[in-house]
């Protein structure tokens, strides 16, 4: 194990691997420490939907960040595929955001008011929807047609970022970080289960586990697990020509490997705190989620009754109190940064997070997003406790 690095990144999910990749690309000596396995957290369970629409992003800096990261994939996906030889199953296709009732019409139209000037999209009626995909339910009222949306396999993406970082000189080591080494207000390294590693900067990208760093930092890292489940189906029909989602019924995507992804359960389903805000990462698939997801999918595309279940995935998203990522320097410290709390969008926001942290490490600021205020850790300086239920229920994924 190297005894020192310029920067130590903690956690090898999509966020940590993306940070390591962009740092290594700048010639910075990075060591990525992972306690379990690359992609053993939320990142392996995600749909990999890279969608600008829906309620996940708000007007202003949040949407600007989402668009920047979406655009990063144009170059990053082929760059990683070339470097690693992996197929990320990346696809860019038109999408439909379906409304099956008046409530969904309102939810979509409300967002269109501010999203329409930024994204190529338009409303289509039920006949136009069925002209695109005749197998969709006759109860569909209409849809928002978006010219382009994207999706990839999040686990492959996670592995490719890790391998890509290694190819650019990063070291990836399987060790749990158990504490920080500090010198006054300056970080000097981390403690691990098998020895100390010294460094000039530390990036905490430990997903739902980032909260454990609160006592070591003496600064709140308010991240809680928000469970989500989804299904991979083997559907004998022709693949769907567009990526499909609806505000209340989730997504339906024909992947490039032929499987159909449906899901996900999340905060919007829960009216009980204990169902999403466990203390631990929860990877236990449940029968209730399986039945609920199948029913929702069949409501949207009745022919999915013929599909067979291939895999049920369960994991916990790193939920922040306002469901926005927590990215940037930790107040009161020199050289410690957070890259966590990405909630339902950590795959989508992985690349821009990597760029932002790299900017902070190199220059002490970033121009990747014009105003970072709503993402910086210092918004939680006075954090005592929060109602995570509100943030969870606002998540549509
Ligand atoms: C069902 C489901 C569907 C989703 N769909 C999408 C989607 O379509 N699009 C999207 O953008 N996002 C989606 N998400 C959300 C996305 O998965 C997360 O936002 C993202 O994976 C968070 O990545 P991360 O790297 O922060 O955390 P993780 O992937 O959880 O990685 C954290 C890593 O840190 C390691 N770690 C923790 N503590 C330590 C320590 N002390 N020392 C060393 N290592 C440590 C862990 O072992 C883990 O490997 C979905 C999530 C779920 C559950």
C-alpha cells in the first residue's frame, strides 16, 4: 500500500470513482480507498437513467449542474469504453414522460413551465403517444416528448471509472477508513484498518455511510439511507423505441443488452419514516416491492404480463435533507472535501462532481457551475436534525 498520496478519496461508488478519475486525469496522485468492493454501494443498483426532466432538479444552479453532467457523458462514455474495453450499454434516445391521470398531467405541465426553454420537448396527446408505441395502456392521457434522454448500466459505469482512474495512475486499495489524521485544522491523512496513509487532501465520497464522518470532522454530514428497489425483466416483445417514465409510476427502459428495467421504489411511495430511513444500507429485496413494481409496469404497458423476472435489485440512496448533493470544502478544515448526498441522481451527477472536486483541489474554486451555494457543505453548518421524509417524498425516481 502506498504510504502517501496527494489526495485520498474514500468510497469507490460512482461518485468516488468519478472524483478519482478526474483528479488522476490532471496528473494528481490519487489513492482511492474502498472498504468492501468497487460498486458495492448504491451505484450498483441504479437504473442509470440520465434524465433532465422530472422533479429531481430545480430551476437555476441545480438544473445547470444536471445539464453540465449530462453533457459530460457525450465524451466520457466513449472515452471510458475506449480506455477499458467495457461496453457501458450507454444509449441516447427520445423519451416519453407519460401521464396516466390528471394529477400526472399537472405534475408534468408544472415543470414544463421552466424546463421547456432549456430542453427540446413538447406535449403530445394520447393518439400521438400510441402512434409511437401502440402497446402502451389506453388510459394514457398524454405525454411530454423529449427529443433526447439517456441511460447506461450504472455498475459497468462504476467499474469503468475505477479502471479508467487506475489507467491514469490512481491506486485503488481495499481498506476501510476508520478515522482522520489531522494537524490543527489541516488534514494530514487517514487511518485505515491496516495502517495510516498520508496525504494533502481527503475527499469523503462514502455514500450513505458518509454520516460516520460527522464526529471525526466535528461538522454535520447529514446523509441518511433511502431504500430503492427495481426489476430487470425478460420481455419477449420488441424493445421499446423510447425511454419511458411517469411521475407516479417510475421508469420502463429497454436496455441495450435486451433486458427491460422497471422501477423504482423510493420516497414517493412511503408515508412511514421507517420504510426509507433505516440506519443501515438495505440490500434486501422485498416481495411487496416486486409486486408493486410489476403492477405499475403492467398498468403502463399491459403486454409486460408476458415478461419474466430476471433480477430484483435493492439498495439505499444517500439522501440529503434537501435532496441536493453536498459537494465542496468542509468549513473549518484545510484540504477536506465532501462529495456525497446525491440522493436519486448520483450516477447522473457523477461526472460533474468529479470535475468540481478536482477544481476545488487544484484552484480552491470551481467554474463548472456558476453558483455553488446550494450544494456547499456550509449550508448544514447549523444542522441539528431534519425531516428527511419531506426530501424523500419529493424524489420521483
Ligand atoms: C433503485 C435505485 C435506482 C437508482 N436510479 C438512479 C438513476 O437512474 N440515475 C441516477 O443518477 N441515480 C440513481 N440512483 C441513485 C444512485 O444510485 C446514487 O445516488 C449513487 O449511486 C450514489 O453514489 P455514491 O458513490 O455516492 O455512493 P455508493 O455507490 O453507495 O458508494 C459509496 C462507497 O463508499 C464505501 N465506503 C463507505 N464507508 C467507507 C469507509 N469508511 N472506508 C472506505 N470505503 C467506504 C462503500 O463501501 C461504497 O462502496 C438509484 C438508486 C437506487 C437504489
